């Protein structure tokens, strides 16, 4: 019987293989879907024109990357983490809970995508984010068969924020954990050491200073 744990491990390997062999095909299919279902923002469009738009309805692949100095911020922006003491904990309905050092996070296979961050009525950032796939973490932790959701939390303490997503969404790489933005180590005010990037979702659903990935 194919269990959820086996399926996640198989999916991770299969996606890597398909990406290498069939990337041109999938890119074409994804482009058609984007143009069919989303509003394509023309090159040179100002970010302020998108400030009240739903990111799930936009194809922003043509617009410029926002310089980091121009990034807007939201929520807590002064939480301090000691990277030597900090750990990313992956727990809940998993066979092998993880506690990963920052240096171990940097050694994992990386993902890099340019993703639009919309804080409605306040700002729009279009950043190039680099980090780790949640699917990679789930595969290493071996998710139990009855798991259905994953919750991202950060930071530890009184200001902790939590966002819960269906497990399938977390494995799509529309959600991933970034440790860099625009080629720079994630600044403290933007969520160092890890920030959830949630493509197609408003900034209120992005979590800064992530320390816990809980499967339930």
C-alpha cells in the first residue's frame, strides 16, 4: 500500500527528475495557465498600481524586482535571533522530528523564486527569495499517514504568529522558507533567519522569524 509518507518521498524525487527532463514542457503549460487565469502585468508597471490587487490573480513575471532598500515591512520587525542557538523544529505528525541548525538549513537543496508580496493598501514588494522547500523538510521528517495540515509559527514568545495550510499546498513550492532575498541574507526586519514565502497570498499570510513547522 502506498502510504502518505512513501508518496511524499517519491514525489520529491519525481519532481526533481521531471524538472530536469521536462522543464520546457511544464514551463509552456504553466505559461498558458497563467495567461488564461491571471491578469498579466506589463513590463514597467508601477508597484503602486498593484497595491489593492489580489496577488493570486496576478501574473507578475514581467515586472522589475524591487530593490531591497525600497522594501516595505509589516508586523514585527525587530526580533533578534542568535543563529548559533536558533533551531528550526519540524514536529507533530511525523515519524522523525527534526531540529535543524541554521548552518544545516543552508546546506539543504535550495529553491529560488521571484514572488510578489502585497500588503493591501500599504505596499507591494517584488522580491527574489531563496530558501528551502517545505516538501524537502516533510520528506526528511516522514509525515504520518493521517496528517492533513501544516502550521508555520514564528517567532518564539509573546509575538508568535501562526498560519495553517493544507499539506498539499505546503508541498507545492508555492510555500517555502526563505533565508535570502535579492541575493542578500534575509535582514532582521524582514524575518531573519527564515521567512515563509506564500506565493499568491496576501502578506498577512506570510510568517516572519519562522522557528516551527508542525504537521497535524
